[in-house]
C-alpha cells in the first residue's frame, strides 16, 4: 500500500508539473485561443494541487491512527 501511495503522489506531482509547463507555454504565445487554454491549464494545476494536498492529509491522518 505504501508504494502505491508513493506512485499516486508522484503521478499527481508530474501531472501538476505538466499542467504548469503547458500552461506557461500557452501563455507565452499570442492569440485568444491560447490564452483560454493557458487559463484552463492553470485551473487544472490548482485542482491537481488540491488533490495532492487532500491525499497527503489523508495519508497523515491514517498514519497517525496507525501509531
């Protein structure tokens, strides 16, 4: 279970990094369509960061309960 949790956290972190990179890349180019895509990617990044924080909070709670 511990290795599965680590894999999930790492996958979410890579997804955040990907959303951030793609959003910044879109932001660097001109055009209304690219601006909208950049905004959507930055929103996705915030949601993914929230998911990581929620998962880490659950891990902390379950770890504390086990001790």
